[in-house]
C-alpha cells in the first residue's frame, strides 16, 4: 500500500470497507447442489488491494459475484456474512442494491462484451453518472463524463464519448469500464480478471492506472485473478483459492517469496521469467555459410 493510501487508511475509522466472515455459497445445478465457496473470510481496508487467485473453477469469481449479490436468485444460497461499509448483504439481500453502484463498483472481466454494442460510450457512461448524481443536467453529466474519461488517461475524451464500443480497442474499452465504475464514486472496486483479455503491454497500463487511482483516492480494491504475476504487482495481501477454500493467505511478500503450499508454488512456476540478455548473435555453421 502506498504512503498516501496508508495515511488515509490510518485516519479512517476502524471499520474495514469489506468484511467477509465464513462466506458459503451453494449453487443449485441440474446435477445437484454444489458448494462453490466453502467458508472464506477476509477484510479490505481503505487504500488496500487484496487479491484472490486460483485456477478456473476455484470459486474466486463466484465469491466476488456473491458479495455483489449478482448470482441468479433462487439458484444460489448464501450463508455467513459479507459487510460492505457495515451493511450485511447476506442477512439483507435487498441491501445489496443500496450499496452496489454507490459504495462498491464492479470492473467486469471481458471489456469486449461488457458494454452494449448499440449505445454510445457517452450514453452508457452518462447513465452511470445519472444513477449517482440524479440532480445533474444532461450537459453537466457530459462534462463529468469527459472528466472521468480524462482521469483514466483517455487522450481524446470528446471523441471517445461519441464512439461506439466496436470502434475502440480492448485497452480503451477497459479504461471506459473503469470510468463507469468510478462514476459511482465508490469506496471499493471489485475487479474481476480486469486484464485477462488484454495483451501484456496493455495489461501493464491498466494495472498502473488502477494503482494511480488508488493512490489518489485511497479506494479499496478486491482483485480477482488467476495470474499470480498480476497479484504480486498490485496486492497488499493474497488469498490463494482452491476448491472453494482459501488454502494459503498472507502478505504478498510471504505468499510470493515463501509459499507454504505446493499449489501456490505451482502457480508461481507458471509466471514467465525473462532470462539473461545475450547480445552475442548465434554462430552460423560453416556449411550454412556456404549455402548462403
């Protein structure tokens, strides 16, 4: 956590932005009841980034969607507690609508499919702004939207405001989604694999942007990812998930540098590592020189 965020967190109340205790999520499927999340507990304070990592099917995205109460009603049964700014959305399912899009925002996984293809960026961002600031006129909402697009490092906000999603690159769309998330002025952002559909160079820019925004506002971030390399770059704490449970948790340095579990070590082994740079060109065999 950066120094600015630390200072804000230290002066904030003792209550975390997100408190999850013994959260269980059971999904009703055609083949029976599946316990997708099995008793997880964690906290996120102001200015902190906490990552849940694991392979596909481990339960990490289900945890995030459960916290937001975005799982299908009647097909998902939640128990335990999940408090967002003190509001328990497990005990009171209706309370989720009061904090979602206000206290907490979601950055969805795939920027290519998360936006409506038949509405302009301006219309979709404007609707998000109107939900939070209903008193703003259309012109005022547009000005605020342009400010948000500039905040997420879009160099020509006016052009992007008028554009449709298919006219923008994946990286630009992800920045638009971050702007929409920020329109709610949340204290907590849940980022569900926010860089998985992007190439490596664009990933780095998006992660840098999230960290810069956190430094400015001390917003809390729950990062859902399968990539331990991403988690290592942005996290204060990491929870490693497998089979619906946390099998290892701790500060990022401890989990990355001295993992206790073999599963965590296996995840670390999948992170690409650059070898030493060799400026000496390979020798060309004599017979190949003759052919040339």
